[in-house]
């Protein structure tokens, strides 16, 4: 294992864990306060919504101040958010606007964790700083594999710790322990990767203005290939938001799974995702190159989304699901690798921040839309959903076919010999 990448691995893991560890616990916390179901959805969206705000700001700050100080501050913020979460569980049972005060404080903690969770953009910039052109192609695949592990074991950690005598406090304490280890790793292990001579001068801008992604892209003036990747990623991210909000509902309806069986299925999905992102993406990039791998991933995602609606046979469904999972796994790391390869080194953090904002914006807005559509039209929502990666594929293919011929060597590069 490359030791210099270990802090980035920890950060990736903890950021995903911060979202996934509460998945099996948060519904019961909301229920314990007697709050309506929509509050659960709101708490989930808060993390992504505030990550949307934080990612570009932290990324841009790291371009001017360096990666390490921003990572330390943001990780300390994440740790603080878990202490706030823990404190909320000790608050008396008062209500404000019909909602328990403790639940409102938990909302504040989730918002703070989301803002500081935007350090994913800084972590990606750090990785880009310390890796070579060849390494970028597969390191982001490993990071995707680690994210898959976080999605796989996070709910398990949440469920197990909440079932102890400590209850929900046990989950918060586990998150505090993990966040503390990560913070210490950054402080004592991580070395600054963005020296002063490579830093850009930070321009003061309104936070409100920074919320407009299109405006930020125009101001940044990235290369045409970066704009193409951003447009493609937007369609893909919206599809992922729809997928996340509907897949559990669809599987429960299709196979009548209970909580245990659904959890087991998600464990298998996490194993698929980790393996495919860490290994299959590298194999595909080695054989075809980054951009063709992106096209293959989008195509498989389109086919897979339709295929999983065509059978009620469990084992055939697993086969179709793997096709879709492989498509997602090839697409995730290839986006980050291509953006990293083509980004201006002096604007790496800000560009990665915009990339993360596209994800966060989609996860903050579209899960509610996806769940609403599923309630109305059921599994047919996947036919509409498949149009999104197909649109992304069409945009990427057009851009690839009409690219500047001077980029051929970069886009067609076979990085791993």
C-alpha cells in the first residue's frame, strides 16, 4: 500500500461512513422523537445539501492555502459535528415548532458534517497532486473501492452499535472514534502536497454566488474537455440520486424482503461495488483507456437499469444487477481520473470542488423526486432513469468524436503497461 495515500483513503472512508452509518439508525431516532417521516428524508438531504455548499469553497481554499490546513480544519469540523450529535441525545424532551429540540440539534450536526464533508474535493485534489499521470487512472478506482466499503460496512456499524446498551449514543461514539483517528492521521502523517509556488491567489466571492454551479464553471474557464465531463457527470449524478432513493423500495416490492434480507442484499451490492471499482475499472482502463472506459460504463448502466425490471427470478436479477453495478463502478472512478488529468494544477481543488458539488446537488434535490415518481409509476421509473446515463453516453460520445485532435494522445492514452 502506498503510505502517502493512506490519509486520503481514511478521508474517503470516513466521508462515506458519515452518510451511511446513520442509514439504519436515523429512522428510529426520528421515530423516538415522534416526528413525521418527512423529517427523516430532510435529515438525509441536509448532509448532501450542505456538502454542495462546502465542496467548492473548501476546494478553492485548498488551492490558495494548501491541502493540509483545509483537511485538518474540515476533519475537525466533522469530529465536532459528531460531538454535537452525541450531545443532542442528552437534551431534555422539549419541542420547538412541534419538533423535538434534540432532533433540531441533530439537524445542525448533520448540516455541519455536510459542510465539512465537502473535504472530499480537497482529498481528491491531494491525490491528484501526489500521483503521476499513469497512477491517476487507477488510484481513483481504489478510492471508489474504499467508498464502496464505507457504504457496505457503515450501516452494519450503525446497526450493531445502536443495538448495544448505549443505544444511539453508541453509534455516535463509534463515529467519534473513527473521525478522531482520521484527524490524527492527517495531522501527523499527511504532508503538504501543494507547495506555495503552485498556489493561486484566492478571490473573495459571495458564498451565495458560489452556489450557482454554471456561473462558477464560467468564471473558472476550464478546458472544453472538463466542461464536457461536468455536463456528462450531471446526468449521471441525477440518475444515481434517483437510484439511491428507489432501489430499496423496488427490491422490497419485487422480492418481499424484510429488513434482514434487504441488509444482506446491500452487503452483497457493496462487495460488488468495492471489487468492481478497485479492480475491474483498472482492468478496463488498462485495456481500453480512460475515456472509452467511461463510455462503456455509461452504456452498461443504461442497459442494466432496464434489465433489472425484466425478471422476478432472484438469480437472474442478480446477474442483471451485476451488469448495472459494473457500469456504475466503471463510471465513478473514471470521471474523477479524467477530471484530474485535464484540470489546471493551480485550480485542481476548485475543479474537484465543482465536481463534488454536482454530486451533492443531485443527492440533495432528486431523491425526493425519484421516490415520488416510484410511488406513482412503480418500476417504470427505471425506464425514465435509463434515459439519464444514455444522455450522458450520447454527450460523451459526441464530445469524444469531435474532440480537438491534439487531445488524441491524452484521451486515447493507455496508461498502464
